[in-house]
C-alpha cells in the first residue's frame, strides 16, 4: 500500500516552522548565557549567577567546601583542629558554628574607579570563588583583627555570631588546593577582582607594593587587556585598605 504524500506547499510550511522554532529557542538561550561573563562562572560555590546587563547577581549559601572545626560534628566536613593558623598563631576555636546563609551579591558588571572610595563596611565586602564572603581588616569598628586571628581555622576562615563563615585574610584552601597563590580568588562588591598574595611571576607581594586601596593595575590571565585588581597580603590590611576602588554594589540576606 502506497503512503500518502504531503502536498509540496504543506511540506515547505512545516519545514519552515520547524526551523523558525529552532532558531527562536537557541537565540533565547544564548542571550541568557552570554549576559554573565565567563570570569564570573569561575565562582563555583554560587547557587546561581545571573545578570541584567548592568549587574551580576550571585546567590550563595555560604557553606565552605573545605573541612573546618566550625562545622557541626555531624557534618561530613567537620574536622577537629589544634594546629597553627594565620601568622603562626595557635588555633583557639571561637564559640560559633557554621550556619547556612541566604545571600545575594549585586556587583557592577563593568567596574569603574570612583574617586569617593567609599569605606568598606563590617560584614561582607566581596565573595570568594567558593561562595564564602570576604570581610575587611577589622574585627569591629576600627578594631584590628589581632584578637580574632587566633580563631581562624586550618584554612584561615571562621564564622561570626550568626554563623556566617568568612575570610578576612588569604583563603588558604583556594590558594593551595583549588587554585594557586597567584590565582583569582573572587571579587569585591565594586566588581574589581581579587587575586592571591603572589604575582604570576612568583613575586610575593606586601602592602607597601600596593596602593591605598590594596591593589594595582596590570594584565592578568583573566584580564589580558589589564584591569585594576586587589591582592591578599600577609600583612595588614590583608585585602583592602582605605576603601573600595570603585562603586560598590550591595548584599542582601
């Protein structure tokens, strides 16, 4: 028995409709994907990363992907610790525990210098690649970190009283396990990137080699055309000096 043949005009219309649908679907998906620069996709600890063309929105639960004495003992990432911490201090655990957070970092997609250089606040001032917030160089209003350094865990982080785990200083897990001492560590709220304590040629940096905001401008692997960027150093102010180099976005929880 012969199969019925579709009229030529009908066949052409069906093929045209299929091609049209395919193009429409692909275009929408590509537009959505391309709004987030590839460099931001390196933030592997985010629960989502989106953009509206002006800002990048990074959501995180702030759960470090490394072991810590601050995880509850029932957590697979709990690890008792009694060694030394940042700057050779003997670790002394604080009374807090890591608690899952809900945070959204709103960061300018195209960072630019702001001559006002707003001071960094207490609390989150940026985000690390593993979704953990960066804090500034103070334990409280104009209070140095001296009394808190002893409570930094094996990877130089700790939680504050609401359970928000964070880094004030070099995030050791990122610089020694996930990346390198010269690698990208994350971003501050003004959109400028943060790098580890070494240059790509192996030079170990100290604060005196950086500007008042704890950064400088040159090309990096991620930004071959050059960009202003911050560095961690082993000496104060560790990550940021006299304020944001650019205009900071916001953090909502």
